[in-house]
């Protein structure tokens, strides 16, 4: 029973000045709002100057890192020629056949082979092929014009190493084999990017291509145009990239997964598509895509490849034209 004496003791505890936990229920004679307290703290000391303790837009730190807008590259598609030279035509044919051969109907594949299927959207069109020397973020017209003027002012032949005994200062390359971007077991069985490594043509001294690219890249880095990177230059022509495929949700199956774990996976962002590249890498490790392909120009292109349009050619074949990366400037080596 709740007696009168117990009620009196409770009342005394609530009103005790000793700061017991129950003293928080003690009435306050004059309510103080949040804004009143904030104004009081701002006006205390400091000669009457107010300094807000709440974060402002200025307190949020520097803006987020801006993504690259352009890149410096050597084009390999040859779409700027009125008639494709034989090495470029060979590369175009080989890439088209590679896409046809590796896009197998799912109905013909067993369940164990499905993981080896390269998604159709991952194959890169011929008119996107290039060797990237570096990326840049050009956020104003002045920065764009500076990059254009820098490339236009160069004599690219000065960056070329000695041609050796044959005396031909032109730059020729071969495209052979197929490699993953990252050569580890996990990046092969869970592959996202396949690329063709360029090499100096058999008739050229070894190392000319890489030396030229590194010298030109260093020049643009010294000018503050290219974005500095902490890894060495790795020249490659990308032929497969799953970044262009629709991302997938992580599977929610599994009897042993608890409800909490399933909920966490359900809330994850969709993941990049991956495939097992073990077999395709073995099939194309010695494949010849093109030999004696002349590299004769350098471009600065906008990020984001445009989709071309399918056109029926005179021989009845269907070609994709008008796609690729848009150059803002190009410079011939000769």
C-alpha cells in the first residue's frame, strides 16, 4: 500500500538539492529555449563577437574530388583515315570475330559454364580502342584551352627514342595476346576487364613505345595538366569491360544466413558484373590482333564514349559508325 509517509519521502527525494537522478523532474521556473541558450553562449566574452557552434557550409571542408573530364591517349581505331590501313583493318576484323566467338548462346552452355560467359554489353566497340597515357580534370574553358595549346605546341617527334639501325623514325606496334587488368587468381576468376597489351613491332627497337608515352606523360604532368598517379604507366587496349553492364544485386539465398545478414545484403548497392576469364585467357594468350600498326598521332578526348549507329554497308554487312570518344585536339607525330 502506498502510504502517506512514503509519499512524503518521495516528494523530499525529488526536491533534494543533492543532484539525485530524480532531481531532473524538478520544475524550472524560467524555461530556456535552445535558441536562447545558443545566443547566450555566442554573446559571452569575445568582445561581443558571435561565433556559431553549429557547422556552416564553410566548415564542411574541401569539395569532393572531381572526376576526370578528359584523357590523353593514342587512338588505335583509325576511324580518322578515309580508308583503313591493313593493320587497322586486321584489328577491326579480329575484334569483331572475338565478339562473335565469345558471345555464346546461354542455352548451349551447361550450368558450370555460365560463369565463363562474357556479358554482351562488356565488349568494347572498335571505335573506342586507344592507349591511355593519363587522365585530367579540366573544369574551365581556360584549362581546356591550356591543354589544347600544350599539345598543339609540341613537336612529338622529339619525344621518340632513336629508331635504331633501320633509320625509320615512325612508331610501329604489334597487338598480341589477351590479359586481365590485374593478374591475380581472384581477378581472373572474378574478372571485370580484359585488355590487349601493345608491344613494339618486331622490326623496331624494343621499348620505343613505352619510352615515348612516358616522356609525353611526364611533360603533361610537369605542366600540371595530367592528374598525378601513384602507379607506373601500364599501356593497354581495353576490349572487355563490365563497367558498361547493368549492375546486379547480391543474391539473398542461403538457409544458413540469418535475417540480419539477409537484410544487410539486400541494402547493399548493386555490384559490378564479373566472369571467370580462365578459359578465354588461355584461348587468346597467343592471338595476333594486328602487326605493324603505325601509331601516328596523339589525342585529348572527352570522357564517356558515344554510342554509334548501325549502318548497312555496300557489301551487306552491318557496321557501327559515329561512336567512340570525342577528341578536342589531336597532334600528328610527323
